[in-house]
């Protein structure tokens, strides 16, 4: 068998997205766009009390309202109330801290579901919420890490502590490295609570058909197969009588598609009423119900030689996890332990991470979980060390970057967590991306502005490096099928979450089969398409799904050849596949289309235990107005090597989008709770995100010089790299701008009031000295 | 109550409850689900439609207020069987969308802007779409796309 190669034309080409054709006409199919005959609507009553004991729920008034069909509480679930399964790091010791899908006898955060009302219209359902009487006896609120650590009020009395879990990242011998070190610095640094905030709020439409014993749930995403198993188990159904369907999705960023309470409550409501039930959250709910992220504080120590060689890093991180351990709540803390040191050669590491429970919305992953935080911590530490040692921070980084000769380079090892925690950077040359970034940025010129006050604003620049982990295992499947019209259907277990998956997968498949892009149709987002799937997280769709397509293309072509050989009376080895025809040596040929009746299809999965590590660098130039604390980002540049670029157009878009999200994390976004455990930022008017006029100058460059050895495509996960180093690099630029004022940057976000206050504080200190 | 409007050039009548927003009426009663809701609060711009030539937030307007008005939604910017217009072409070329959720609001806002001001420069475009939140793209590609589309709007205006 041979496939005539015309060179690979689509992989690496800026193919315009197929998804756009419907989105640009307003013809997308997001979950709220979908309806079923006879459907009713759910609204969820959420706790307004952050911590309390439920004494009773009276639903009689609500039930009397016309158009109200049911009010469901924990008591109506029957039997044990299910808990949200832990998908990543499923450590049995934290199982008691899993979230019940509806509050049973206690509420532990504002926004926790207490009851579900089902009614004829969304408006009626919402109105009826006010008539459900919930009697809650308030308990002392744990609203901060500090209070949590005292254990004076316990979220789970039977767990005996609010300390949910401890992780440790280790390498070498940190204690010995600090012994007698030339320079040691201890520093407190913290990242604020914020969130992924996809533009489309969550929604579900569940349809239980008793007659055929089949449950279909629309509005799923990210990890369809895992969630199907979970909901099937909870409802006592066979897995194959449940189908989860992914609609078009208005953004994921790690938070959408994880198993939330509603992922049980809405299917359960449909199951008990025997009617389709639709639910859509509003933004207020979304802000208190969807996973929060990133709230943690580090107290690190760094030890260096006089020449800037980093000997070690040690310390602890305190994570404010919120009230429960949700499906991936342990991922950010475990990542911060293992990946704080990023691309730097730090031979001795001892980082302890404490995951603490508080009466706030539970946390989960948000784009680059634990990595954004870790990068902020290490980049600040290095910048401070360079300043104290009188070294050029760029040179200090160069000196400590892992070199190409040290690949593969192992990360810290993790204590007591999951079976495959050891990991290493697979390939690459960190110095190339760093130098390229400095050059694109114009570092040598811009650094002359460092710390200078020009027309009333202080200028600062900074540079830093990162690694981006991707391609989490274990497996992903793809099935190729020849349709009777000669097109090829590609079914993948990955899901889309708005990153252009159909296009990228289509490019790979079309190239493998040497057919035009238009001849391939990609199907994803249903648990019926392939036997299993693992979903879209950890920057894995392209690498895992793409590799599976690549593997499946071989048996697919074999089948084509076999079928053609029979028709053309030659041996299968003599067939050449070209231009959607199978050609025999004598020139006789047959169209693929004509072979479709032979059931030409192949399914393969790609198995992977090793991660990929894309890597790169960021540079930032800011101007800070000391009068208002406003920071203007004058230039921002990233360079990243992703191993193999499949589609530069979509990749570039993700990089720029990620940087801007990172700038939001650094300068704006903050989920603020008061001491009473109430969320103060309950709308998009209070929770501020970047707008079009905030960061107009961003540049992203992507390379593929160092393919990954760990998958046949050579691709590395991408999509998070743009965000990882933003906190560290942008805050270093601000710190450098304000260096003459001795302002120390320790906390994100750097909102104008926060920056202004730290300048003022320093002025007062200086004032009292004089 | 009964209202009349012209929706994407088709006159129609629809019975609405007084408390229904224009957004809900368009989405749920008239099947124009291209208009999206992301805040229902006037902040995000996802629900922007064009009413009598002006870009308005359909989550803040009651359907009854649209009585007698000419309304254009994203669906009305490209009748199905036609090619893309200049904005859609430019959005696709510049990859000015990812998840697509903010896109309808961006297109309607941009269309209203370029119809009135086809010469809008980057800064003007940025300040106008600063009323629309996009979480995916970082906006640069959106601004570039709108700017590029401006040329066709200019040519159209000159022809008219
Ligand atoms: S939904 Fe109307 S402005 Fe956000
Ligand atoms: S493309 Fe996703 S919000 Fe704009």
C-alpha cells in the first residue's frame, strides 16, 4: 500500500476555522439555544448563608403556586445524597470533603444549592424560589486562610481539621543548600481569588425518556465520558443508556464541563418528572457557583551564590480552597508544589502546600492551574534576588535556565499523591526562546527606561520564562469512517470548549489521508461517537486526539486498499491511494466512495504516560502613574515553542487571548469576600475583566523548533503558555518602575487603588524616616 | 400585548408579556438565538442588536419598547444563502472569534459603528467595542477585523 504524498499541506497552515461559518451567522447551537417539546424549567435556590446548619425547609407555599411542578431538596433524592466525584488526584483521604450535590444538613458557602424548583417558565421558577422557606442556624464563618488555620470553627467536624490536604514537592537537599548560602531571602507573595469566567454561563437540558430508558443531557463539555459514568452511577442507570452531548461552548478555560451539583440535579429532575428539564444560570449564580481559582499565599525562601546561581528554594504555600474538594480542586495546589521552579535549574527544592477549607465557593482549575501562581512566585523571587545581589535580572535568569544539554530535565518529585507524578521537561532550548523574546521586545533599548520618571509616569520593564505542561494521559480515541458520499467522518473523544477543535482535527485527518480539508468532517462532543474519551483539559486535545487520528489513519488506509484490491483483482500491496481513488498498477482505479459499502472504518487510541512541555518567555513594559496607581502596559511580547504548530491562526489567537486573561489576573480580576463570608463581587459590574481598550499592544510569536519526542505528531500542549508568566513578569515590570520609591510588590491584583496605596504607604514610611 | 416590528427586513407581529425583554422575545419567541446573553445586566454587550440603526443592549430593553421599530440581529447581517459580508469575512480571516459567544454582539456593534462611521480608526473602534466583553481573543484580532471591514463600508457609502 502506498499513499501518494503531496507534501503535508494542511498541518501548519493557517486554515480558517469551520466553526466560524455558523458562529458568524448567529447559527451556533449553544445549550440555551436548544429546546425540547414539553420541557419545564429549573431554578436553583442557593444558600445565602456561608456557614450554617439547615433546620428545616418548607416548600408548601412554593408548591401551591400555579405552574410550579416540584421543589426538590436533599430529602427528595432518596437514599444517600451523591457527592461530586474527584476526577484528578482522587485521594481517598479527602473523600469526606467531597461536595454533596445538594446541601443535606449543612451549608458551607454562599451559592450552595439547597433546593431546585421546577416550573412551566424560567420566570415562574425564579419567582417560586422566594417562597421556599429555608431555616438555617448560622455557624461561625471561616472566611480566610488565617481563620481556617485556627480550626476554631470546623467545616467538617468529623474531619477534625480545616486542613484538607498537604502536598510536598522535593528535590535534592534544600536544608543543606541553604546552609552557608551567600544570599538568602524570605518573601511573602500572594495571588487573589479569581475565576475562569467563560462568557457563556452554564446550562443544561436533560431529557429522560422512560419508554426507551434513555437519558440525554445537552450542555455537557470537557470531560463527557467521566461525567457520564458519574451521572449514570448516581441515577443507577447503565452507562450506555446515558448520552452526554456537547453543544457549542462559550468558553471553558478549565472551569466549564467539570462535574457540578447541577450535573446531577437537572438530570435527576428530568428523571423524576419524566419530562425534559432545562436550566440556565444567570451571571450572578455563575460567579458564586462555578469553580473559583488561584487564591493562595506563599512564603518562600531563596538561596543563591554571589554570582546569582540559585542553590535552592523552600517554603510553604497556603491555599484557600473554599468549602469542598471538587473534581479537580487538588490540581492547582499539587501543581504549585511541583512546577513553581518552572524552567529554572533549581537543584534543591522543598515546598509544602497546605490546602485549607473556608466558607467560600470551592476552587478548581483555571487555565494554567498552579502554574500561573507558581510562576508569579518564582519570577518575583528571582527579580528580588537579582536586585539585592546587584545583578542584571536577565543575566541571572540566563544563568539559571535549564540548558538543552540537560534535557530531559526532571521536575520536583511529589510526596504521596497519585501514581504518575514524576515528570520531566521533554525537549527544547529555553535560551533560544528567551533571547528571541528579548530581541523582539527590543530589550536593550527599553531597559534604558528602567525606573525612570518620564512625564510624570514611572517606566519599568521585566522579562521571564515559563514551561507549559500538556498532553495529560492516559488515552484518547479517534475513529475514521468512510461515508457513502465519499467524505470522511472523524469521531474524537476530545471536546471542543471553543478552541477550534473541529478545524485542527480536520487538518490532521485530511493530511494523513491526503484529501482536501472539505472532505473531512469532525464529530466530537458526544459519548456515542467513540468507545471512550478523556476530554479537553491540561492542553491535551490536539496532542492526544491528533495523535489518535494519526494512528487510526493507518488501519483505515489498509482497509481501503483491501477493499479496492478485491474489486480490482490485484493484491492489496499493489494499490496506491491518490486523490480519493485507489489505483492498481495497470492504471485501473476505483473511487473511495465506491468502497464505502465495505464498511471502511478504523478506531485507534493513543496512549501516553509522558507529558509534553512547551516553553517560552515573556517581556513587559509598563508605565505607572503614581498619582492614580494606574498601570499602562505599553508593550507585551511572548515567544513560545510548541513543538509542532498545527494551525498558526488559531494558536496565535489562543496565545493573545491567554496573555490578556493573564493581564486581567494581574491587574483587575478579584472575587472579594467580606469577613462574613459574603461574596461582594456578584456581577460583571463588580468583577472587572479586560476590555478592548485596556491592552492594545500585545505580540505573540510561536515557534516549532523542538518537536516533542513523546507523540507521533511532535506537538506539545499549547493554549496556556500565554497566561503562565504574565503575573510574574508584569508585576516585576511594575516593581522595577517603582524601584526608586522602594515599593515592594507582594500581592496581586495590582489594581490602581492597590498600587496607589503601596506607593502612599512607602511615602509615609520615608516621611517618618526623614 | 401585541407588538409590531420589522425584524431583519421582515415585518411581523408578536404577542408579548409586558415584562419580557427584547432579548428573550428574540431568542425564545422569534427563534433568533444568535443574540446571546452573558450578563443580562447591560455590561457585556453579547446581546447587542440594532434598533432603528442604533446598537442597543437587548437585555435592557423591553420587547414592548421595540414596538414599531426596525430591528436587526446577527442573523440579519448575513441572509443564510448569501456570501459573508465584509465584517464576517474579516472576522474569519483575522480569527477574531474563538468560542463565538461574544461574536454576535461584536458584529452588530461593529456594523452599527461602520455604517455610521466607516472611517473609524483603531482607537475609535477600540473605544466603541470596549462595551463588549470577549474572554477568548484578547480583542486585537477583533479590532483589526473591524478596521479592515471599514473599507467596504466606505466604498458602499461612496456608492450610495
Ligand atoms: S447580556 Fe445584555 S449586556 Fe450582557
Ligand atoms: S470569542 Fe469567546 S468570548 Fe469572544
